[in-house]
């Protein structure tokens, strides 16, 4: 059975003329033991909520997963898909891609990400088990990781968090082959991985990765351990290829026809390319339905739940929002219109979360050791602890990268809507995980506070200037920068109602006035940009602004109106949502005014969409400085007077 995996990997990589045969050949025995003896799944019902999760963190070894899914009988991975490995439009991409085929639990390839995703999946299992009971939720999360996964820095954040939380149903199988692309791992690394994991609170052991009995015994022991478990499986990369096994030459390139023939001989595998003997295929197919009885027993337990609990479990796993959320948002927006609070948008975000978390029990929030600054913990929100997973707030520690990746795992598991916070400048630490959220179409919400030079005295190391532009460049990510409490509420609503992509809220440290003082049943922020203030007669100037700079735009409008050049103010909370509006709506918002101004305490990249190449941009042209916020805005010329002077100059010059 293991040799069938090796043969499919050799043949598919050879036919594609690219790929990584070494890991599938070396880890085939590990995978065979896991899938035939331990993993709880049903190939005929791949989305069974209580299945065990298997994450191939070392995603370059994708042919191991594709071979498994094909042999086990998953319908999406036919032999034709195996033959189309790495070809345009195939389900068998170079690295596993979530959504391409059933059985692929997450997109992997960026090393260490899968391991960190698995931490989130294991957290989700523990939380949902605490919420609904073990009759509904009781499964393991398994990871196959390689040397590269453990060398990447994200792995330390992930294993430290998992060890602290005592995620005892997380088991990492380490393909300990000692080879990287450059050659032996000891060219660059001398870490004792067992001691490293042990120091982080893990159960650790080492076995021969080609001894099925030893592998099985280690997995059985790991399942009983009170901590997360690492099993270092000593393997030979490219096992069975007599001239290349154990070398970097088998890591990331086809073996070649001669070596494949030699490997077939060494393994006693006489079948033609892509052919699997009937008795071997039958054995794998039996393994594929081994979990059918367990699934049906689980379905019986779910059916026996009281109707209200069952309906709530099903709703959460579908990802649907409760109907009462509509009423909650409407009531909250009415209160905001009446009160018109002047608050930092980070504080407005917490107020919105007080409303959201009361009616949306599937949210799990957190912060990277900045809870009081990010305002992500709503009232009465209990923390998740190693001994009690019934809470809904995670203290991630100073682990932005690990936090963002764990949130992906929480979302991928199902039944949970994760959000987490840090400073916007540290989105750089989260960026690889944010990118995968977008790539996988996951509803993950990033709460990024201290969004500009307005954070003040912490200085340029903490003041984001290029971050909004770089994040807006990422496909399938909604970047939202609300101007006040009303817009903050609407941006949260937009993030929650958008189930197929992540959102990022950029929020101020400093107070901002209420710029929306009337209730609207419609969510204006869902339009991406909208008229906030219009003059009584045709406008000469249009001013676009986001966030804290909307206040400056409104003050500039008043002065321009008084100077005889009426101005229109457009709030632009989300570029991406504006781009999705109809051409007619976009044209009406962009307008035809002769003078066009954009204001944002960030770099100008991207604003050409609104003001063209000859518009006026009031913002940052370099890094910030350390000083009180008001001084910085004056120093960098992001002021009402700067806007007015620049706009009037266009009329004086005759350019308008």
C-alpha cells in the first residue's frame, strides 16, 4: 500500500516534469499507518464535521496527499487528475489548494503555515467540544511536517501556543529525513527538535519512519498524552530510489526514467506507470470507508440532541449568521445616530463587538498581547485557558504570525468566526497568513489599530505609512478604514456578512468626531465610497478621505464653500467594495469636478483611482516621526489649511 503512494508520486512528477517526489516516497509508510489505522474520516462524506483533520504542512510533497485521496476513493481526485499533476485547471496543483478538492483541509506550501493552521483547528475542536459536548465534537488534528516547516520562525510561535494551551489532540508527525533543498539540514541548522518541542510543553518521541509497528505504537501513545505530541519519524527521503534516496537530488526534481525503473525494481513494483494492482487498490478503498460506521453513529448522536442545540450546531457549521444580528445592528446604529459619540475607532470597534458578541456566539477574538490597545475583548468575554476552552478570547501572546495562521485554522475548521488584533504596522508580521486567508476565501477578521501617524509618540517604527497601499494590493482582501463609530459598526457588519473573504479593519488610536449623525437602514460602507456631504449648488471640488482624515475633509469643505468654491466630501471606507459597485454608481461618486483631492495619512499609491494622475494628494511621502499626533499632522502638512490652499491654488493658476 505504501509503495502505491511512492509509485504514483514518481510517475506524476515525472510526467509533469516538475515536483517533489522525495517526501511522498519517504513518508509513505507514515501516511499508510495513519490513514489505515488511526485517522477518522469517511471518503464518501468528506465534509463530515467530526472527522479528524490531516494537514500536509510540507505542502511541496503534495503528491503524497493526492495519492492518498485517489487511493482512498475521494471522488475529486481521479487517476486522470493524478496524470494532470501541476497542469492548468487540474485539481492537483503544485501545492495543495483548499477548495480544489475534498480532503484538502488547508492551502499549504509556505512552510510552517500548515502546522500553525493546525493549531487553530485543534483550538476549534476543543472550544466546540466544550460548547456542544463530546458527543458532537471529538476528533484529532494530525500534521505531517518537514524540516523546513520547523525551521521557519512561525513554527516556534505555533508550537509555543499549542504547548501552553495543552492541545492534547494535536499530533505532529515530523518527516525527519535530514535533507533540505540545499543539501543536509546540518548545513544550516543544529537544533535538537525533540528538546525544542519538549521545552514548549509537548510530548515527544522518535521512531523509525519505515517501521509501521513503531509508527503505530507512537501514534497510539500520542493520542493518550495530556499534551500536544511530536513524533519524529526518521525517514530516508526518496525511499526506494537506489541512486538518489537520502540526497537533495530527490527533493525537488523528477527522478528520471532510469532511476524510476531502478526504484520499481528495488521496491518490487512491476506495474506500469499510474497502474495500481486491484488488491492494493481494494485495500485502500476499504480504508477509505473504514470510518463510515463512526460517521453514522455520530449522525445518530447529533439527531438525538435537543432541537435547539442541533439547529445551533448546524447553523454554525454552515457558517450562517443568526437572524437577530439584523435587529442588533439596526438598534445599535439608531443609538449611535442619537448619541453621536466622539471616540477613537478602536474604541468604537469594541463597542460594536459588545453588540456583536452578544448575539453571535461563534466569534472567537484575541490579541497579540495588545488587548487593551486593540480593544478586541468585549464585556463579559471569558478567556480560553489550558483548563477551560469554553471561553471566547485568546491571549495569543506576542505572536502576530502565529495568531493570524491560527485564525485561519479556526475558520477552516468550521463553526467559528475568528478575529484578532495587533497594530497595523505589524500586519507585516501577519501578511503571509492574511494572504492565505484571501487565497482560501476564509472569513477571518483582522483588527489593526494605531493605523497612522496619529498614534503619535511611538514614532516611525510603529507608524504605518505604506501598509494600507500594500494591503489594498492583495486580491480578495477587504481593507476598511472607518471614519467614526457609525462607519465602524457598518464595517464590522460588512466583514461578518462577507463569508468568502477576509477583512481588515484599520482603526485609530486618537479620538475622531461623529461624521455620520443620521440613521440609515442601508449599510453605506458596503458601497465602498459614498457622498458624505454635498453643497447646495454644483461643486467645484471633490474631496475623498478615509478614517481620521474625513474630519479634515469636512473642515476643508466648509472653508472652500465660504471661499466660493463649493466642495463635495466622499468618505471612502473600502476601495475593494467601491470597485464592485456598478459603473453608473462609481461614475456618480467620482464625479466631474475640476479639482480633485484625496486625504489619507499614508502614501498616495492607489489613490489615482479616485483623483487621476493630476489630482491633489494630501498625505505622507516618507516615514513618520516621534511627536504628539497633532504636531505630526501639522509637521507633515495633513491639515485643513493645506487642503484649502492646494485646492484654491488650482483656481488661481487657472488649472481648474
